[in-house]
C-alpha cells in the first residue's frame, strides 16, 4: 500500500507542469491585469509596439535610488516619447512591503512624477511569476513582434548609490536604442539587482 502511494505521488508530481521561465529570443508571456486607473492591461494589446516592463516596490532602496535621481522617470519619458509602451508592475502582495492599492498607486505616481504608460497592480503575483521577476527593479524589453529581447538589471552597477548611475551602462536605454536602429541587442541579459519581489506565495 505504501509503495502504491509513493508511485501515485510520483505520478502526480510528474503530471504537474512547471511554469516555464521567459527566454530571450522567445515570445514574451502574455498577461491580463488591472492598472492603477482600473483599466485592463495586456501585452497582446500592444502588438506592434516595443514594450518595457519594470518591476517596482516604492519602499525598496534600489528603486528609491533610481526614482530619487529621476533616472527611471527620465528613461520612461524618453521611451514613451519614442512610442515605447512602458508598464511598471507592482507584484507586492497585500500586507507585504511595497504593496499598493489603486488609490495609493496613483498617489505614488504623482509623488515621484512617474512617466510610465501604466502602473500595473499584480498583487496575486501572476504576472511576476510568469516573468520570473526576482527583484525591484527587474527590467524586460519586448520587441514589436512580442519577442523578449532583454531581461535583467536596469544598469551595470548593482548599488544603492546615486553617484553610480552616470558611471553605469544603462541596459534598458541601450537595448531600446539598438532595437529602434534595427540592430540586435548587444546585451540581452544581465543579473537583476535590488530587493526581492514581495510575493504572497
């Protein structure tokens, strides 16, 4: 009897598919989630446009570094001016650090002067898990065909020091420029750095 239970447990384990991790050069996972304005946002709705995904936690010192220096806002503004869709994602679960409801998300955007196209509220973590988002910030660049072209850190220096921003290679800006020029992305992945995403499970 025990042996049969072991076999059954093993069969069930095999039968449950693992969540596929995103792969550069492959189609980016689609999603449907509500933003801070109450609008449903999906990746497929932006087919034909380049999309940036930025994971955010307002209380994370690494996020505060880039927003405090207005590095993130300037990148958002430059990208959206060029027709890029910039989606900021908050996967903090309710009761966890950085979680925002719609009202507090709108207040946060106003406070920091965010220039993103939309601020996505992913409290159940579905979008975050689909992209295997690990840190805030964790950045992704998706081309006009819906193919993932970059994932990793916002830049090349993993620190909370604002003075490091001018010294660092800005990977997202670089990737966007190369895509716009019809060139391959020279750095397609890097190690993300920041605070861990505060998932509920």
